[in-house]
C-alpha cells in the first residue's frame, strides 16, 4: 500500500469533481473455478484499489457526498475462517490504514444503497464487468440487469478517468518495479528457447519469474510461434528451426501495477533475412512513434505514422504498391497491422478499460473509426503529461485474413497479393514498450530489454552456445 495520504488525497480529489449523491465502489469477490471453494486467483477491482488500497475480497466502499462520510462495508472474518486461512488484519484496521474510520457489516451497504434510491438520491455506480456485482446492484436498486448495464454514472467515470490517467511519481515507481520483473521474464524466455521444446516450457519459466518478482502476471501470457494470432494463449506447439517466438507478457506488482512488453526473437541464433526485413520495419515504427510522443499530440496521429512506416517498408519489399497516402485512407495497412498502436497502462494492463474505451481513449469530437484496423485503436486522443501508455506496432501475416482479402480483392490497388501469398507461413512480429509522457517528450519506463536485431541475436547466441 502507498502512504495513507495518497488514498486520502485521491478521494478528496474525486469528491471535488462530483456534485452530489453517493459514490458506490463494488469490490470483487472470490469466484469458483470448478466449485465454490476452488477459486480463481483473486483480483481486487482497480478502482477500489486506487481509492481504498485494500486488497481483500467481499468489500464495498461508499462515499456519501451529502453526509460527507466514507464507509467500508465488509464482514470481519470469523475464527472458523482463521482456522483455514490464518489470522487476518481486521477490516477496521485496514480501513484505518487508508484514512477511513467508519466500517460496517456488508449487508449494511445494501441497505444504504436501497435507502438512498428510495429517497430519490443520486446513486453513482460504475460499469460492472462481473455478473455477481451486477446482480447485487440490480437487487439493491430494484432495477433490471439491463438497466444496471445502461445507467452507470458518466460523471463518476469521467472524474475517475481524469484522475487515474495522470500517474503520480509513486505510481511510476511502481510501474518501473513491474518492468524490472518483466525484463527478467523476457530474458528467461530468450535464454531458454531452443528447437524441440514446447512453448509451455517457456511460459512456465516466465510465470515462475513473475512470481519470484513478488507479484504475478498482469494478464495471461502470450508466447507463441504463431505470433500472427494477436492474443494467442495456446502454448502447446513445439519450437522448430526457422520460426519466430512472439512473447507478450508483463508482471503485476504486489500493488497491482502492470507491465506490458512484447519482444519477438528467432528460435535459431539468427533471424533469416526475410525475418530481418520485416523486423526492421516494425522496429522503425516502434522507435519513431516513441520518439514522437509528447503532450498535445493525438495518439491517433502516431498510429497513422506507424501505419505509414509499415506500408512504406512493405512497399520497399514489393508487398505494397500505389500511393501510400491513398492506401492509408483506404486502410490497406489493416491487413498487416489490424490492432491499435497502444493503450494506457497502470493498475490495469489496458488501464480503466472497465470504464469504457470511449472515456479513456476518445473524447467528444474524436469518434472511433469503423474501419478494420483503425477501429481497434483503444487510445486516440491528445496525450497529456503523466499519461503512461504502450507503443506496440506489429506486422502479421494472418493466412485466413490474407485469403479473404485477396479473394474479395480488398484494397487490391495497394496490396500485391501475389507477393503477400509468399508470406503465409511467416507468423507475426510485435515490439512493445511502456512510456511515460513528460513535459516535453517521453521517458521509456523500466530497464532496457534486448530489442535491436544485434542485441537479440547476441542473447540468442549466448543462450545456445
Ligand atoms: N498485452 C496484450 C495487449 O495489449 O492487448
Ligand atoms: Mn499491450
């Protein structure tokens, strides 16, 4: 936990931004995997962590703006629980550590919410991503689930996004910690990859390194020889000569700040010349976009810059033809780069995505595109000092997409399908770093992780010698 003043100041700043009513924070509960007591790894809600810091299941927090009172609702644990789970710090004590003197049994939250609703008071709640919390709110407010999904508080969301989008120095330090562990996770994968082992052998090492770092994984590991599948969580392939390994994974600190790094390296000690050609294009896109980061710039413009670099690079290799400006407008790059350039990162790997990407990455007047590729851009708006975000361009050869586009002659003025079909077995390359927007530019967070072709070939050479 941070110091008490951090949580007090955050709540005060939130209250300043809100007019009236009651602010409800639904903490998370344990969820059974295959029966009630065999639970998934517990993850507290990030908004709860941000304002209350308490990493414990079955809690609700309410800030009552009219009564000027904040209360944590939860049931103190019985001795029977202690028999199974060991002695626990009381909720009262944890609440006092974050500057809250009032606690009450869990059931009282339901009463407080129902009571406020019956008096016609404004009950502000956030979009719920867990069914159990949706059901509880529906029950207490006397609304349908559909209504709960539709009537969350936009003002509450905007106030929180405004605060959480700007990282404090202590948050940045926590993210640096996540990235220090994340570096070790990537190094262990780079050092142990070799022909004949399974992807799962490497994911085991990566997860071990994350746990050894004192936290865990910020999101499920992507580590695959099929990097063309963007969120590939299958780890059953055996590494073969000539393949690339794409690793996209990051550590979660004890306080749940995330790292999100991607590196791509050859199973062999060296990239093939075809792999080098594509790698250099992705690397240029990544480095140029990182160098372009600064307050005020539209992140969508940097996304388009990455798309341009990708199209120009592939034009030099003969895969793309025609006028690049027109190809950009038509979205031809979506065949190779179908996702966004990056996203905010913080307590969540896709920070605040539960609150809605339109609030985190867009603003009125800057609407989300419907075009394939650009529509997947999570962050488009002007950057501000204090934002932390990922920069993660990639080039992928997705056989199913290539077959479909070539059959339907999509963007055929710009795409040289005869040549592209030669790359069906290539896979994918993505390179990703995490950057803090500073007053004049950016600071790439965390220790350097091998990224240039020379650095990657060097570590692969050492590992296999
Ligand atoms: N790390 C996975 C993603 O950014 O979607
Ligand atoms: Mn990412």
